[in-house]
């Protein structure tokens, strides 16, 4: 699949895969200088790129496992969504879950984008839903015996 990419700055870097079988494409911080993120603070970090994702797909913005586990940095919204019709800069709301100040360097890998298909649906209002064994059992209800 081809995805058109526009660099919005001269320093922007195109997303890259870490290995041949990686699902995610690393996104890089397009910063002129390092920034600090205080504990439990969220900062919007630009990538300097915009994309034209094909109709029927979206870009899911996920944490990088190493950055999250080692530094406590992850997307503030847990999973970001870049819609197919969005043409603005891809930004990551990077949140510091740790108890110490974390530094983000220019061109540091800050998140990963996975291109995923989705189904367009229509919701139809009804008075009654089909019955299932689970019924209305909510959080934790399937783990009980």
C-alpha cells in the first residue's frame, strides 16, 4: 500500500519500520531543541509530517514499548487516531507517567503508527437486543465462575 507523505519542515523525518516484520512505523519528534516533560504532564510533540491515508484505513498511534517501559512516556490518549481525511500535522500527545522529568530529544522516536482497516457502520435504534449467555455482565463478569 502506498501512503502519500508531506514533510512540513526541512527537519521532518519519514516514519520508519524497525524491522522487516514490524507492524508499526516509528514516528520522530520534529523539534528544534530538546523539551522536558514534567511528571504526569502531557506535551504535544509534532512530527513535521502529514499523510493521505487511503479511505477505509486509519493510522493508529501507539506507544513504543521501550519508551513506555523504560521512560514512562506514552501517548496521552493511549491510542491516537489519524483519520483518512485528515491532512494536518501528525502530533503525539506525549504523557509522562513517571515521577521524574523526562527529556525528548530532536528526532527521537516518540510513538509508532500502525495502518489499520476499519468498518464503516450504521447504528439502528431498537427497543430490544438479542439475548446472550453473558447478557449485561460488565467489567470482570467473564472471569467469575
